[in-house]
């Protein structure tokens, strides 16, 4: 039970971080802000990078959850629920990306 709660908390924190990141990426527009390291990139480029990194991270987590299921660390029912939720998150990220970067 303790192992399940620890893994669930890790997944919740990761998903929350991804959601916060997806809401706030491409916010750097300053050319003089010392804390903004994106001065050489356009907002579109930053948006694309953030999307790709978010998708890669979620896909990695899906893989890790599958490994945890196979290794008996996470119960299969709970793990499959996590995977379903992460796939739903991928779909939402794709929707957000489509709104931010519409096809020309």
C-alpha cells in the first residue's frame, strides 16, 4: 500500500507540473530580462519545444508505469488507470498545441 501511494503521488506531481508548464510556456517575450534565456527564440519556437518536451515526458511516464506493472510495483488495475489518464493528458496537450499552432 505504501509503494502504491508513493508512486501515485509521483505521478500526480508530474502531471501537475506538466499541466502548469503547458499553461505557462511561451510566456517569455522580454529581450532585456536577465532571467529569460529565450531571447534568441521566437514564441513559436519556444511553444514547439515546450510541446515536444511535454509529450516526451508523458510518454516516458507511460513507459515507466508499464514497467512498474510488469515488475509488480503497481497493481495492474491502478497502473492501467494511470496510463489511461496520461493518454488523456497527451490528447489534451495535442489539443492545446493545435490551438496555439494552427495549421496554415
